[in-house]
């Protein structure tokens, strides 16, 4: 029996919860982005957390700051998921929800490390199998088709792996006493048979992501096209001049972010609340009836006839 979910109903409920949210969803998302992406961007601009490759002996402070910001943004992301789940459940969710993850920061970090290790093991396993298959297929398929097949397989496998652990943060929120490892294992069990439905839910937002990308691309082309046209008209093109001409100024990056901001402040909470609704839908599903053999009590032991 195929497992299905009413995505339209789920997304309609997510939009309804967004309209009911107080403080407004866009303001919560703006604060979250300023506290995460804003902090990371500021660290990059100042060079405080920039690592050099290969790392030198004097890179201890940038490495420490880089890891600190990574852990901080990981816990903040967990807090944003807490907010999304509370909004879907019509529970009280304010700015404090964004920092609620710090009350269980150790468990959140352990959960993410466990997921990373499991993902790495699966990637290595599929990489070995894929490498052997690639050696075999090189003699039968043309290079272009082989590259497309390789990228498609890598994309599908990465989605399959990530979907196994997609519900772990929500399970850790509901049952923190069970620990991070139990949340990961239960996510794997809950997502059995539901990965395709989760993929279809994600795919239903593709048009909005594409629109946001096109808005950003339009701004970037506005800055790049004049330089490209000028270079095309030149008789000789200096490679260094070509690279410099294609570099975007900071004003272009700022304008691109501002153009995307209205849609992003609506789309990010929409996706987060819809995913929380997916988890809630699986939690609310009625348990399947037990098999016949479980309800069978053995030989007839009723009153004698």
C-alpha cells in the first residue's frame, strides 16, 4: 500500500499558521538571519574566521572562531526548527524560541556529529560501489552520458541519505531525555516508506527557489553585462582583465540580497513550517492494526460446549 500525504492540505495549513504567528513570521526570520548569516558574513568580511590552506601554525585563532561560529549557527538553526514546530502546533513561539536550542546545545551538537558520521559512512559505501560500477560502465557508455549518470546518482544518493535523518531535530525536541542517538535512529525508522513523499514536498517549492535565483541573477547580470560587452568589442583580451571584469562589486552583492529579501523572508519560514507539519503528520498517523497472529490467543479456551 503506497504511503501518501496531502501536500496541498499540509501547505495550506502551513500558510495559515504563518498568518497567525505572533510576532510575524518574517520578523522572526529576519532576526534569525541577522543572528546567523549576518554573523557569518561579518566574520568573513573582517577575516577573523578565514582559514588558510594549508593551515599555518598561527591559524589557531581563526580556526577557533570558525568552529565557534559553526557550532553557534548549528544550535541557532535547531532553535529556528523549534519555532517552526511550535508555530505549526499553534503553541506560543516568540523570539525566545530561537535560543531555546542552547538549553540542549550538547545534545544538538552530538546529534549533528552522529548524522555527519553516518552520512560519511554511507557516502564511502556508495562511493566504493559507484567507483566499481564506473570502471565497468566506462567501456559501454559514452563520456557525456557517464558524467550525467554519475551526477544523477550522486544527487539521488545524497537526498536519500539526508532524508533518513530529516526528522531527527524534531524528535530531539519532543523527547530530549531519550538523547541524540535515539532521535537519529527513530528518524530513520519513521522515514521508511516516506522519503518519496518528503521529496515531493521539497520539490513543490522548486518554483519559488527558481524565482529567487532569477531575481539574484538579474541583478548580477546588470553589473556584469556592460563589462562583458566591452571586453567582446576589444581586439585583444587580457585574461587578468577578463577575471577582474567578471568580479561583482560589494554593491552588487548587497543589491542582490535586498532584491531576494522579501521572497526569502516568506519562503524560508514557509518551508520550515511545512517540514514541521510533515513530521507532525507522521506523529499523528494512527498506528496500523496488529497482524492476525498477534491477536490470536491459541487454541479455543472458552466455555465448554
